[in-house]
């Protein structure tokens, strides 16, 4: 069912003038300036610079916490339903609560790393399952070299769904599709914030994937419209699948297409997530230099 979402795969649609999403804006104006390379790198330079690719690779692998990954999965599961059209008001249920929690966690990571992460929502409008307004969550790590304006994206979608496309009341744990990709992006943001990179890196958690790639499309539309250059997009979708197949994992007893609850499935997701971490990092010397 799934294939990797690469931003470039939809640029042909964008170029033809088909813009399904409207009113695409960043909630933090500073974020736009950083994506354009219009900022002072000294404001985001760590007090101790570690930028050797080998040192970064070993530092990431050494710092990944299994306990953190499982805790994130358990927390995401507690929101019960992450359909793109689900509740946006509640603090403990629905897509709105999830995205606010993601924003809070990214803020915490920034505070732990000399406030080097710049947070922003990417807002956009489109009617999806009863909701008209939606938000992607972005954590931006500014690069040290503003002459290299092409940006690297590490991305995963945080929504999920049951068999009914717009079922906003079912229990949909979605541990593999795609809590696994979401928490991998979170963990990388937590760890990578302590290192220095020449290129700006965006840790992006996007919504609306399971209804039609809408969050990723809105992000790509925004980048294209503002002439923001993209070096690469490393998308993480079903990185912790238990088995290969149409939905990556069998349906649970509640009818969810998106894997079991974390109490029974999280430990099985970790090997796949660890492998994806290795695949992401093994070629970073070429991507980030």
C-alpha cells in the first residue's frame, strides 16, 4: 500500500498548477528566513562543534534510546485516534493533541541543546474528513553555512486511520504505520540537535498522509512557492513493520489496519527502526557535506 513519499515525486503536479491545499503558511516567520538561508549562523552555532561525519554517525548510534522510543510509542497510542479529521480541541484525544505534544517535545529537545531548534507549524487549509484546517509540525536545525541553501528533510507522518477512511471514533494505535516513523524523526531531532551540520535540517512530522498525502503535498507546495531548495528528503514510513505485506502488520481485533497496540507490538518494531537508523546514517557523509 505504501511507498516512500519523496517531495520531488509531486513536483510535477505542482508545476502544472494543481494546488489542492490553500493558505499554506509557517506559524513562525523566523522559520521561513532560515529555510531561505537568510539568517546569522552564529546564533545557532553550538558552543562545542562536532561536525565530523564519522563522529556524528557514532554519536547518533550510541545515543539512541530504546526506552525513549517505546515511551514515545506508548504516549502516541494514548491519544486513541489519529485520523486527520479527528478532534483538534481535546488535550488527550485526537490529532490536535498529538501535534501539540510533538511540538512540545521538539521544544524540549531544543532547550536541551542550546535552543538551536527553531519550531514552527506549517498550516494549510483543505477539507479532509470534516476538518478544514491542518498543521504539520517542523523542527528546524539551522546549518552553519548559509552559502549552501539546499535543505535536508527527515520526515514521517503522524496520522493514522482505521479501515473507514474518515472513522474518527475507532481505536487506531498505528504503531508501525506510522508511529514508528514519527518517533524515529523525534529521536533523531533529540540527538542531532547537539551536532553541527553545514546544511539546514528539517525534522518534519506531517499529517493527512493516509487520506491522500496531503500534509507532504502542502509542505512541497510551500517549498516550491517560496523557492526553498531541497537537497534531499528522507521519508520514514512503516520503518518498524513486523511483517512485509500490504499493511505491514496484521489487523488487530479492533479492526485497525495499522498494527497492534504498543504493549504487544512495540518491542517487535525496534529491530526495523534500528535498521532504518543505520540506512539513514550510512550515506550521510555524501548527503551532508
